């Protein structure tokens, strides 16, 4: 199957600072990448969808100025949480889809645990 | 919006037992997917279903795409301790690069 990595796997930051999370497709070209957040014991909540070279499409209720998404290449997308607050603490997971062949479906990264103090 | 009803919410079984979980929807989906998530990890794709009535196996796992296109089930046979985790169903109405609708998950506990 297709492999997606995320970095860092966990991060602790102070309230008011910004944090950048990287998502990379290692063995396929991800024409579309998705960013999710997951609270404990809950399902995945889609935050935004991004296609390479285009602006991300945010889900209703997700602040685009707070969660900045960049998908500058077919193998890298980044999520920047700006001016983070404790309520932004969560598990952030990305996925990538090549839309064809073995990478037709969404393949998920291992997630990034963000704790804002 | 579209929602998936996944049941049961949790299951506690003995090693060696078979397990069944399902997802239903009021909407029609063209694709059904089943993922497994271990604690602190991202979901891993187990089975993808693309045709109504399709029955697909992956080792001890078997999943079916309901005839009405509004439901799917996942069976695990002869469960083992490493089957522990949360299983999510997901549905999609369009192509692979379109967003998924996720169920709320079934937490499986296997007692040795």
C-alpha cells in the first residue's frame, strides 16, 4: 500500500505560538491531501481538502486563517496552527490520495499529537 | 449532511471468536471502506468495496457492500489479540480523491 509520513509525531507548544506539521507521501504522488483532527474516543473530523498547487477547501466551521494549509508539491503538505490555544490540542492526521492505482484511496499518516500549554 | 451509523460502539470478545460490525446510511454510497486504527496511530485501510453486492476478503477479514448501497458489514473470523483496535467504516459518493464520510467507530477488545 501507499505510505504517508507525518512530522513531528508529537509536539508541545506554548499558547500563542504557531506550530507546523508536515505530511509527506513517500512512495506515491498525492494529488489530493486531507487534514483531519481527532479528539479522544471520537471519529475523524475532516478539516480541509487540498489539491496540489491550489488553495485548500475548508470544512464548515474550520477557521482558514488559523489552520493554514499548503500543498506545494505532490509529496508534501503542511498544516500550520497559528496562535495556538489549549483548545487546539488534539490529534492531527493527514491522508493522501493519488487518485489512481495503488494510491487510489486515502492513505493516512501516523498522526501528530499537539498539546498546547 | 451525510452520516454513517456504525454499530456496535464497542465489543468485548474472547480470542478465537468471530466478530461482526456494520454501518448503515440513509444515503447511497458508491464506495465503502473499512479502516483500523491502533491507539496513537493513523487509520490503516483494510478493505475497499466498489460494487453493490461485492464481497471481499483480506485474510481473516471479510466485508460486503450492501445491495441497497446504503450499508456494509465487516466480519473478523477467529479473532486474535492483535485485532484489538478501533474499526471505522467510511463511505464515499465519488472518486478516490473525494472526501470520505466516517462512522463513529467500533472499539474491539479481545481477551486472550
